[in-house]
C-alpha cells in the first residue's frame, strides 16, 4: 500500500492542492518500508488525483480538501482522509495504529488556502 500525505515541510498541509509536496509512504503489514518527499507538480483542476494515481497511491491524507477533489480521488480509486494535522510521521503512525479517522470535512473556498481544517 502507498499513502501520500499532503505536506508543508515535515507537517501535514492545511490544503492538499497548494501543499509544498507529498510525503509518500510505502506500507506493508502495518509497517513503513520507506518514505520519500515528492514536490507538488502544480495545482491544476483535476490534475493531482491523476498524478497521484500514476504514483500508485492508494490513499491521500490532508488537513483540508475541496469536495470536487475528494470526489476525483474516489473516482480514481484513492481513499481520502481529511482533518489530519501535525507531523507527517506522527500521522502515519496514528493511521497504522487505527487511530486516524477522517473528519470528512470539505473546504468550500480556495481563498482559505492554508487555513482549511
């Protein structure tokens, strides 16, 4: 399984589309095999769900995300968890322990970039 966390440095980004990049974790049997940071190739409507699918991502974790983006991820077979915050490594460990749950919140306005949660 591969999980991408929308990231600002080592922390979860408040809004996936405008994040610095994605911390990608390869998971096997509830254990992190490796991780890498992939810079955001640019925010264009509908592009990032396809880009992450091409990276073989199974799940995206972010602080905030718009409804259309969430639908596009689901349409591309990628699970979505929103409402996450804190250091990416802590978030992935919470997920592996079964402690990370999606708030299912939806960012409504792009003017709130960086302030969604």
